């Protein structure tokens, strides 16, 4: 009897526990799990996928600038610029950097803060 059940199981794809049909299942990922489907928000303004490094660097640069550490500010601001993409944030950033070069720390902070806000 078990031999007949085994042969039937092999030939017809049945198991010994309740004769459930064995079918291959096609498992696909849902549409919302594809690489970029959830990363197309209108406020995404950096090319960095490991986080928002432009925003982080910009915030650190502003902190350094406010504390009077221009060298650290420039290091962070240069890194922020490398991570930014063209847009409103970049426009404010460039105006802020021009103000900084002209010795206008307050104007620089104002525009860099506007750039930070534009990043979200």
C-alpha cells in the first residue's frame, strides 16, 4: 500500500500528508519593493542613497560657521557641495558661499540655512 502511495505521490505530485498538490510557486517582489520606486519623492535633492549626507554636512558646516571655526565650516561645506544636485538648495548654497567669500558671515548663514531647509 505504501509503495502505491509513494508511486502515486511521485507521479501525480501528491504528498503523504493529506495528498496536497505540490505546485511550484512564482514568488515575485511587490511593486513597492523595487530599487527606486519609493525613492522618487519631489523633495529628494541629493544623489546620496546612504542617507542625506548633503544635509548633514551642510548642518555641520553651519554649526562650525556659527562657532567661528571657518576651517571646519569650509571642510563640511565642500563635502555638502559634492553631495548636492542642482536645484533650489544648490542656488542658496552658492549664494551663501559667495557671501562667505566676501566676509559676510551673517548673509552666508542665512543662505546656507535656506539651502538646508530646501533639502527638507
